[in-house]
C-alpha cells in the first residue's frame, strides 16, 4: 500500500469514479502529507486564490516521472513545495487540511491522466472501504528536498538578499560582528553591529557544506547560507 501518510489513516469517503474521483483520507498518527511518487510539482497553490472555499482549495499536483499521470493532493492547510520542485517518494509536501469545498480535515487523493480520473485503489493499493482505518506500514527514512543550487569551490557568486555571516555552517552558529569580517566584507556589509552582507555582494566560495536541506558556503569573511528552506540566497 502506498498512501500519502505514514502510519494510520482513515477513509472518510471512498472512490466512486466520476461521482467522487479519488479517496478522502484522514491522517490518524500524523497530518503530514508525503509524496507517493517521484515527480515534478506542476501546481502548488489555491485552486481559486479569490475563493478559498472553492474546489480543492489549496492543492498540489505532481506529474509522476516518465508517465502522464498527475497525482493530486487536495484541501491542504499547508504547502511545503513549489512549482518546479522535483520531489521523491516519502518527502513531506504539505499538511492535511479543510480548504476548498470540504467539511472536515482530509486529503482528497486522486490520479488523473489528461483530466480523466484513474482507479486510485488499483494504483495505490488502498482498499475502497469507507470509514476503515489502515496503516501505511512504511517506517523507513523520509526523503528530503534536493538542493536546487550547487556551488563550486573557487567560483564567485552574488548574494541575492542580505545574508548573515556566521562563525560556522548552520543557524546555530552565531552571527559575526561586522568588525570581524574581512576589510572587503565590512565594505559590503550594512552599517550595524552584526555582519550582514548587502544583496549584490560578490562572494568567493571556499568550501560548501549541506546542513539538512540547506546549503552553506564558506567565504573569506565566514559562513553564509546559499540556500535556505528552498530559498536561494546566493547564486
Ligand atoms: Zn474527495
């Protein structure tokens, strides 16, 4: 069985073909929604930004690699991916919710090919029994997002936002004082106590480290974050 959950979940409405083209699933152990496929996020947002009670509300559509199958995760309270992301099976993509046309927290899970619904029970292995509770059974590792930006030692990049210069890679390392940066770093830092480089500063990469999903770069003045929670700070 391959479900968007890890651990137990309930079925609050079964698959009825055109009358209900997916399964309504309710997380029991966790409300986190995991990708059921490797694929590309082609939609992540509100079905209707002007009416949050319409349709799927906040939803994600993932095109499964090498197929024309679109996997839909509807009614989410939170979205943790964006269009263009490549996601892997088990990666957390969002959180169950009750947005859109919904009367309680659940995830509408369905697969369509060119707009035509597919047999979600056959695809997922989830039985079509209303109000039953199942256990996804998967207890293995959860995939993490792939860094989008990679850095090469010796190459000069540019800060895209104001970036803190820290004593080490990771936000648990303190931000350096401005006076602790190199003379060139100080020239490009905001005139304040702590060392924060202005956007547009050219920085030479001396070392790269990945911390969780984030990518850190050592520059002559210290460590700065190149990619933080999917946002590109340096490129
Ligand atoms: Zn539904």
